[in-house]
């Protein structure tokens, strides 16, 4: 299956409007998702006519700050159920932008709000086709409304469980409904890697973690390796392909 493949439901003509996150512009239409610049104002989603400047180099100080903010295995926030977002506006836009900045600074593939101690139903993530530029996808109050009966194994890691990976069986395709940063409705059809990222991040909103999705023997091995990693201080965080 083509990694990161996705299908988008059409809802109407595409429109362009000012981004509440960065002051740039976003293209929003029927694609079921929006992509915003994280901390670099004025950027727009790459398309056939847009040439983007290169992203700033990795700042080790920023990465260290991100590490300190991300909650690790054993933190109660990771087992808490996040609350729905009720108000949309500038404060939410700033919250999403900060969450995305932590994701980029870590760096990772996805980050749910509980992973930085915020019990809010907000997910930010990025896919390989988004490239190295600072663009991300934000979902508010997301929920899975359909899942394929077909199952696939996906290798997953997690910024909250650094340096340990496991194969997780999940639905091969899902449909997710959510809102964007402005409250506009979104619907995303995702399969393959995209589907695994969404399922992983939405699990975080309900206090469900990667080991919970493993069969018992694999869970024991995963947790033993994780405890060894954390005890030894070998928190090898990096691009936690393919989920956060």
C-alpha cells in the first residue's frame, strides 16, 4: 500500500483565507484537512505554483525544551481522557501553533495535546509527503467514524516512550471527522501510514497508549525495553516514525 495515501471527500469549491495561526494563508476546501506553517509566518501549503524557502536548521536548545515539555511513560496525563474543545478563536490557534512547534522541535510525526499535559482533544501531525518544511495538519475534536475490516501491521514509536518501537495491528483505512482551527468541519479518508498515524494519535486522546494495542508477549517485551531505556537515560528521541 502506498505510504501516506489518502482520499479526500469533496464538499465544494476550494477557497483561500488568512491563517489564524501564522498570519499566512491556507488553502481550504474539500480536502478534509488544513496545513499551517509552524512558527514561520507567511508560508503557505506547497503546491504546483509555490516555492518555499528552506526551514531553519534544528536548534538543539529548542529540542531540549521540547523534550522537557513532552510527558513520558508513567505520567498521569497520558492515561487521562482529554476534554472536547468548545471555543474556537485566537487562544486555540495559539495553542495549536505551540503544540505544532513542540512536534517540530522534538522532532516527531504526531503529537496529541495530552502528551504535553493539556487534556484537550487536539492532534497535530505531519506526513512524509509534507516534506521537511514546517507544515503540519491540525485536528480538533477528532473522532473515527468508520474503519475498514482489513487490518495491517504498522511499525510505531511514540515521543512519550522514546527509543522503543513495535509493530501494531490497526485498521488499514479509517474515516475521521474533526474540526479545523477555526471550527470548520473536516472529514478525512486515510489509509496505510496515514491511517496508522491518525489511530495512534486519537488513542492518546482517550488515554490509550501503544503498549495497550500489543498482544501480551509483545507488550511485555516492549515495556521491558522501555523501562530499560528510561532507567538508563537513553531517551533516544527523534523522528518517531511512523506515529507520535
